[in-house]
């Protein structure tokens, strides 16, 4: 399947995820200094054959011109050779913008080329929904239906989705968890009749294009903090606040492409299925506990499936059997855990620890961070093996998206940027629905 076909299809018809047939090496980046120039070069091998290079690079440049910092993903020094990669400079103040501002343009281009219209059906634990809506609102060839777990996202996150008054957008609050929302999306894609009726497409990180676009900032941040010798950066480590595993998986692919990575650290909140997996070798789901870091309140991390597939030697049958057993029982042994332990370190932080970490960072540096980023900065210090290797923690959201938690920790209420200053007073447009595929189909039909 070509990149363009995988982009529009999102989830394979048998329920599997698309992965690149070959992982290309990082290209030579000599002379490329801007984020957009570097991004175009790194992603080009994945899209080549589906789009003309000048058209692709123009879309990349346009996507990142929408960010509020010329560096797009700037670096903040935290001290002790520890850095924060600020991924929240996009229009919805979260790292999802880095991929979705580009993916929206890629979808529009491919649909125009094919003369098609699709319905983008997505599930969000908080940030993907607003980033997708921002990227796709008003586009002629796309309808957008976003499912979010009712009462389990922050008010700012919800309002960034539900205050958008666009004819092609519908927000649906599902009575359940994010995992329930994600399961509904997968069920819709696996229902042949629904898939054909609506021409379903995906913007969740089940869509390979999301992961592809996130590879770039691992490379740019490494080049920013480590010397380049003979065209290659020296080793760096990364700590990634992790929910659906797409962000840290992009780092793993960057390493596969040749980036010198010493440690990849998976940082989880109290919904710690991934740290428990690396400790025990078993995937064991537990009920999701709502937390101060709602984008990480996940027990079924879709992109972990891609990693397991790679770890198995790309044995699709084995992965199908393993995941079928996991979905049935919520508990399964994973035979490739030893190899994966060599690739990843892990850590966790609960809500009390999150508040303490936000307070500590503010007291020491005068810096406000959101709850997800706080999980990352704390776990980075705990999991780090070598202080001589730069450690980069991925900052995933602006603190203003979680003002209650930040104010509780520091006494300071972070303000939204001026372009969102009226967010809390705008009218909302959303509907409630039960955790039921038929109800979701009805909402897609209501959009028209």
C-alpha cells in the first residue's frame, strides 16, 4: 500500500495497523537549519511516490508557519544537562499539533487528488480532538467526528473542541473512558458497512502519518543539545510522558533510522500498564483511574501493538493471537519482553507526586509545567543512568490547558494566550452518547 492509501485508510481492514515496509536511514541534513527544512528531508522517504516533493515541502512549511515560535519545537534548559522540549507552541497548545497541522494538509491534498470525501472518526483523551478539529475544520472534503470520554478531560481541553462552530465538525461525549472511545473507533473501522458508508479515515495515532511527523522533533532536539560530529549527533536520552505510545514510538523509529539514543524512558501516571509490563513481562489491564493527567488515562495503548509487531520479527499472526487473548482476558504474557527491556526504561508518578513536581519545578526555575510534563521531568531524574548524556524530557502541553492542577500546586493560575482569551465564554456544541457503536453511527449520519 502506498503512503497516500495508508493515510486515508488509517486502520487496516483486518484490524491491524500500518507500518513502514522499510525504515529508511536519516538523510544528510547539512545546510538545513529550519525545522520545516529538516522535517521535509526526514519524512520524504516515507511519502515518496505518493506526492511531488515540492508540493510536500510546501505543505510542511505551511504547517509549521502556524506555530508561535520560529523554532517550532524550542528547547528549554532545566539544569544538570536536562532539557525540556516544548511541543506546545501550536494552535491548540499541545504536541498533537506538530503532527496534525501537517496531516490535515496531507489529507486534503490526497482527497482532492482522488476526488473523494471522507469522515474522520477520532477518539481523544484530551488533546488529539482539538488538534484534529483545528487542522480539519472548514475543509470541503472532510467531516470530523470526535469522541471524548465525558467528564474525563479538562475544561480547557473540552472547550477547545466544543466551541468550534464548523459545519463539518461534531463532538460526541461518550459515557465511558478513553479506552471505550478508542474501542468504538476501532469497531467502526472493522464494520465493513460503516466503513464504506462514511469513507472512514483516522487521525488518531493509529494513522502512521501521525507517528511519522513526530519522528522529526527527536532529531531536531538532539541536534540542539548534542554536538554534531561528522554529520551525526552524539548520544542523547529522551523521557516521554506516555498514554497511547505514539509519541515514544516515534522516538524508537528515530533510533531505528540512526539517531544516537542512549535511553528511551516511558513515563506513566497511576494508570501504569506499561511500566508494569516492563517489570513483569505481562500486559495486565486494570480499570482506568481518572487523574490530573487525563491524556495518559489509558490501559490499551494502540501504538504498543506496532512495537510488539516489530519485536516479534514482524509476525502478524503471533500479534493477532496475542492481542485477541489480551482483549478477551485483559491479561497476557508477552514473549519478547527481554528484548524490549533493552530498548526502554520506565517510571511512574501519581497525582500527589504530580502536584509536588509542578511545585518543585516552579520553585526552582520559575517555570510552570502541565501535569503530563511533570510526570516526564520527575521520571527523567529517577530513570537517568548517565548525567553526562543530555536528557530531553518531552513537554506535551501548555500549563494553561490544566489551570486547576497548576494553580493547586503553585498558587499561580496560568493564563491562556490572547488568541484563546475568550475560550471559557464561548458557546459549546456537543452531544452526549452512550458507549454504543449504533449511537456513534447515528451521530455520524446526523453530521451529514
